C-alpha cells in the first residue's frame, strides 16, 4: 500500500527571491512581514514545543494529483518552510512521509547563520519508524553535529537497527509502538526543544490526540482538489497505532497570525 504524506518539500531557502508577505491578522494591512520574526518560538522554553507545518488546498485536501504535497506548494510556501526549519532544533517526520517525499538531511544554508547562532548550522531530522525502511541518504549523509535520530521499537529488525546505529542515533522503545510521549521525552533529553513536525497525517493525528501539539502552521493553497483527497490529519481505529476515535476531543486553538503572499494564506494556530 502506498502511503501519502502531507509535508512540504522542495528547496526551502529563507532568503530566496524577495517575496512580499502581507499581515492580515492581528494587524490588518501590515506589509513586508518577516516570516522569521512572525514564526519565532516562545522564549525561555523549558520543554519541547511541538509545531506542525502542513499545507492544504482551499477545499481541505492535503495531497495533489502526483500523490505528494508539493503540488500545493509555492515560492512563498517554501520561504516559510525555510524560515521554520532555520528556527527549529529538530525536524520530526514519520517514516512513510520520509519515503514518499524523499527526505534527506536538512541542507545547510548560509542565510540561516544569524538564526542558528550557538547551534548546529542545520537542524537534525528525527524519524519514527518501526520497520526501519528509511531513505539511505537520511541515515548516512547527516552532518556529525546534526545526526539523524531514529525512534523505533524493540521488535524492529535487529540487523537493520545495528546498521542504522553506525550512522544515526537510535532510540529503542520497548513494546510495539512509539508514542508521542516517547518522542517528546527523547527530544527533551537531548535538549531539542524547538520541534518542527512535517507530518505525515497519521503522526500528526497521534500528537493531536495525545495533547502534545502546541502549534499548527497551516498553508492554505489556492487550489481545489475535490472529493477524495486526504486531510492533513488522518487515522482512526483501523489504523495501527492510531488513537481510539471514542477518546478524541476538540482542542481549542487561537490564531496567532495570518499572512498572505501570492494568493496563499499562512495561518499560525496556537493551542489555548
């Protein structure tokens, strides 16, 4: 079965060709908003702050005709993605998303130097995988100061686990699933407090259900996909490891800001 992801992909340079972002909220009419300032993490964090960055069409679909989210992306979207990656300590992603979107280590960009002072030049990538079927570049090509972090279970393939451990940091969780709490605790132990998750939809659903998603950065793309397109959050009682829908509850959020650029809307929702 092919699993489709809803993460942003593509070259995400925070200082590519100038793009004008208009602030619609909280200060209507604001021009030339700076994404790096608009998306700054809270100061003096004493625990991981988990932020999700997702993209959806105007009618709520998360996957374009190619089976990837890049169909919905744009230059402003990639600019925001670059800023979010520059600001974070770690990019968290599910294994299916890593495979479908062709993840590798986050590339170093000189434009990020000011935002990453005192930290590695690029954020590490953390991936959750029980099968350990991961893109080889993601495992083997990460820089020494931002090694890929793999969360897996004690029943994952032992030989593959040993091979990955030669290049990446492996966290083994006893049992048959890696929960959001396992991930958050593992990141906290490593001082990785500024967390950016890029999906996929099942991983995001687990964090929402666990009450561990602090913030959603949502790009609304000016496209219509029609019926059948999956949402940015997916899962249910028939999905292995997914929370029971009977325990699902509404999570109130507030809109911290709303930006616009080239027809795309960029909303930042923070949990109350």
